[in-house]
C-alpha cells in the first residue's frame, strides 16, 4: 500500500487514476479545484479542493502529509490547462495562467512534497507530445506546448538533483486522449484512447517505471503524429 498524490482529479485521466489506485488499496490524496462525489465517497481517497497556484492550497497539502501520512511514495502531476489561440491574440495574463498551472504549480508542489519522499519514490509528470523537441507542432498551442516543454526540462534537472536520494523523476508525453479538456479545445475530434485506457498505462508506470527509468521522457502516443 502506497501513499499517492494525484493532481487534476476532477475529471478525465486524473479522476480515473484516483479511483484505480484507491480500488487497488492504495492511499490517495486527490487534489483539484472541484471534487467529484465518487472520490469523496471512496474510503481510500482524501480530497483537497484547492488551487495549486495558491500558497494556502500548498500549505493544506503540507499539513495533510505531516498530520496523516508523514511520507509520500508517488506524485502524479496531472493537472493541466490548455489554450487554443493564435499567438498574436494571447494576452500576457493568458500566457501566464497556462504557465502557472502547467509549470509553476508542478514546481511548487514538488517543493512541498519532496521533503516527505524517500529512496524508491517516484514523481511522474504528465506532459504532451507537443512539448517534445522535434515532434509535430500545432498552430494555436504556443502557450500550452511550450509550457509542457518546460516541465520536461524541469523533471530532467530534478532527476539529477535528487539522484543520490533515490527519488526518480520521469515524464510521460501523451498523445491525443479523448478527455473533456481535449474536446473543449478541439470540438468534434475523436482521439484514439479513452481516459480509462490511458490511466491503465499511467497506473502501472507510476508504480514500477522508476525501476527502469529516471530523468526520462517517454512518448506515449498511438498516433503519428
């Protein structure tokens, strides 16, 4: 039984992951702005309805760990925001918001959680194929894709900084998954994988991937591009 923190659990992949880990007997801290009733009702899930860009929210996470778990085994950075808009039309506030959610929130949560992680722990960051150098890029995703590239580099650097402590950092760069967020950005597009299918992969990788990988970016995409 492991202690697992998952962000972005209100819907989609994060929601499926929280239930999957909890139903397998693990302790889950589900972090998102909105909390689905199904997560509240699960005895193995503790829920925090917070904004990761808020200092108060991060304090709540720290207090929970100190008072309830004392240690954290796995962190899955799944929370994300997307913006489909021509670069020339994106405001400074909009660009900053995407980075607050996709980059600064990841860094801030790592800063809070890492003191409670021990050798053998695993930090998994969910990125995108659009953030991987050399892959096909799509117009209108300058803020989103560049932010997803930033967390890739951040994870690679942290893997080096925490290598001697035995804490692994890996990134899963996902292709298209048929989530509500994807549908909001690209109405009518049908991705080849469902949130549940992708959560099955992430579930196993989070528990075992650090045995084989550290500081790596794995491209998890069933389509080309």
